[in-house]
């Protein structure tokens, strides 16, 4: 696990320190000279002072020997566990992160956020009829409700299952072929392009059926929607995530089935009619109060100017949220921890944020936008670490920060 720790620890503070430097462009002669002569290279302008470079080196070396971020992730994942918004674990995580930030010397605030509270219920499915079946038998289907799904009736839905690969196939079907049916989108995650390092692209192509599939089939009269689990996992492992309901379509129950079960259903449907009994009983409960956890290291010269390093504290409930996004929270906290341990004095305020409710509502970032609307101009740079692979880094100004409406285009060195 050490490479995991090192990659994240070095990247988080390093990105903060060098964020948003204006690019320097070499100036050449006339247009004729540019077309006929090779430009003479120019020296790279000095961006950081020798002292700053020395401090960067100290931070790098400290990160390579620190296990602080790893210990934070371990506690969030193993001791607290899944942190779905509104859950007792999410509340415990807020308390834990606030305590840890105080312990390293940050000025800590809990900024109130009202968040959704969706909970799972019974999740069962079985094939009741299919070609070639033995009498008086059923075939279990492994599935879970999609986040935000409405429930079936308590006694479930029993209906014929039809399968489509994509939206085009669905649109080509007459309404009477879809109405009253359970529709399965069997769009496979593209493992080939994922193996080429384009996992985000593969995920994006498949996840649209999770978000938009239920309303698409409901418009044509379907009684429930199932999708092939998004992602490359096998061995009947499920993948959940948020769905969304369009205003122009009825809300119907929505779930994800394993890749193996999707393949099974597709094969049987090719042979003849297949009937399924589906029971999903999730509930959307009243909103509950939670918080964004904010920890500041005040700037020595411009304390009013803020540099945000962040991750989201909530997670889905079928795993323990280690990578998505315990790691993002932990490496952001590690940045602050190392700056404090080395007694460095950033010119601007370093603000660590553990966002609440990224996964199923973005309430945390939206509330931050409202609470800090008057001081947007002082938000100098922002980044969120939110990755689904241990060795992958993504530091950006387009995650929670963009959702909050923050810009990070000052074009100046941020800290020193």
C-alpha cells in the first residue's frame, strides 16, 4: 500500500504549491524570421525563489516518509465504513475529520448543510419463467437499487423482461413492446479502452444508462428499469450510483444487476419470453442536518485569500469509500499536516474542505457557494481529489469547486 500513500501525499501538496502559474512564452523576431530561422531558446524565467524551492523539497521528502494520509483512509474505511449522506457513519466521519484537523492545528468550522437521506430496503429478484426451465424452480438474480430509486410495491412487480443495448434500440421499439415490461439495458463497460488508460471514457459511455435509463423506458410505459452494473468488476459484484428522474416521465423502480446476470438474461430472452419478480423497497426520508468540514491554515500575508484543497467525505454504501473518496479527503489533510509539521508559513490561507453529499446531490458544494458568495474574489485556487484508482491523480478546478461556482484563474504563484 505504500505507493498508494506516496503518490497521493506528494501530489496533493505539490499541486497546491505550484498551482495557477502563468505560462511564460518565448518572444521571437518578425514573422519572416520565424518562418526562416530556428528560434533561439531562452532561459526559463525564475518562478520560485531558492527558499521556496528548498521548502518544496522538504515537503516532498516529508511526504515520502509520512503515513498520516494512509492512517486517515484506514480509519475512514475500516473503522467508520460506508458514509452515505444522512447515515450515522457520515455523521461520525464529520466528527472524526473535524477532530483530526483540530489536532494538527487548523482553525475548524462545521458549515451546516441540509442533505438528502435515502436508504435501501429489500432488494431481491428472481426469474420466474424462461425457456427450458425445470418445473417449479426460480433463478436468483443479484441486484441492488440505484441511488435515489423509488420502490416497487411491497409485494414486488412480476413482469416480462426485455433487453436493449442502448437508447437507439429502445427508441426503435414500438411503445406496445415496452409498456408493462421490465427493461434491461445491457451496455457493457469497455474493458479494452479502460486497459489503455481511458477508464474515464469507458465509464462515461456506460454510466449514462444509470442516470437516464429509468426515465427513458418509463416514457414508453415500462414498469421498472434495470442496467448492467457500470464498471469492469466480475464475480457477480454490483456497482451502485445515483440515478435521476426527468420531470416528463413517471418515476419507476431502478436497479443494477451483475454483469453475469445481465448476460444470463440476454441469452434467455433470445430464446423466448422471460418473466421476473422484482422487489425493491428503498425510501427517501426527510432531509437531515450535516456539514462541510473546513480547516484553515491562515495566510501570513493575505489571510483573506483562500486556496482550497479538498475531497468529498460521503461515499456510497456498498463499499467502504476508501478511494471514492476517503483518499481525496486524506491527502488534502496531509497537505495541511505537512505544512504545519514543517512550520511553513503560506502567504495565503490554505483551506482543507471535506465536502458532504457529492455522491447524491451536491448539497455541500451548493451550500458553500451560497455561504461564501460575497468573498468569491478571494478564492484564489481550488482543487478536489476524487479518483477511483489508487495510482490515478486528478487535481482540478472543475469538481466540487466548479459546482460551487469558484474560479481559479489568477495566474499567480499561490503560496510563497
